[in-house]
C-alpha cells in the first residue's frame, strides 16, 4: 500500500533545497493528511496521489528560493 505516496514523500525529503522537515510539514498541511508518517500505510488513492504530486512539485519549485516564506 502507499507505494506512490511514499515515493512522493521520499522525493520531497531528498530533493528539498531548503529544510526537508519544513517542506514535509508543508506537504502534510496542504494535503490535509500526515503523509510524512503514514504514506506507506495509506492506500494509493488516485485523487490523493494527484494532489500530493501537485503540491510536492509546488514545494520543490519554491524550496531553497525563499518561496515567499518569512
């Protein structure tokens, strides 16, 4: 279960150019689920996967560039 979701979490964790923990927290908040802790346990619901992928792309594109934070 959750193979695609876990891959998204791993990508945010490894490709973050800022603070990976902050980017994972942003992913969790924007998706509305604790993906960073439960991705492997959650089913790969197509809607949730599409939302998580979209948000991960957004976070990674902002990561390390200030991203409007602070």
